[in-house]
C-alpha cells in the first residue's frame, strides 16, 4: 500500500485481523457445538472461567503489571508500561530468558501492552505466571 506510514500501518493491522479467520467448516462445527453442545459448552465455559481467575490471581501479585479483566476471551491485555520496555522488547526478552510466549501489544495498536493467552492447562498457567514474575523481578 502506498500512503502515509501511520495510515498504512493501521490498515495493515485491520487487514490482518479481518482476514485471518477460521475456515468455513470450522465455523460450522463451532456453530453446531454451540447449538447442540449441551453440557460440553457449559463445562468449557466454567473451565475457562477457572483459568481466567487463576491467571488474574497470579498476575495481581506482580508489581508493575496491570491488566484489563477479560469478560469473554481466553486472553488478557496486560499493561507493561512501568517496566521501561516496549511490547516487542518485553516479548522477546521474556521468551528468551523465561521461555514464555506473549503477543506484543503493538500488533493491536498499543505498545504498552502484551496479550497473554490462558488457553492452556492450569499447570502451564501457574508456571507461566511464576516465570513472568521471575522475569520482572530479575529485570527491575
């Protein structure tokens, strides 16, 4: 695309999120699960609520972090602005030093945040939070 850099970057972010979608067969399967899923969907909803509460509880104990409480997604947006790093640098260092992957917030329009998924096991969530806390302590 040709145009002002700021507009081109915004359009690139919009395009990336509007065209990276599940295949039509996956969408139909998800719809069938929601309509006919019965207890499965309710059980998964409860499980993800437990996972969300687990990661929120752990992250609340880490100084210099704040976050938006997710209401329906399986990830949260965590503010890292007090750490003196942009989202790409934070994400790279966290991955290199603690083997924890997060998504830089710049991809979503805010370089002071990272996105953290909790679509994993409770053990992995607890270990990830422990490693994030260790990383922040070691880099403060």
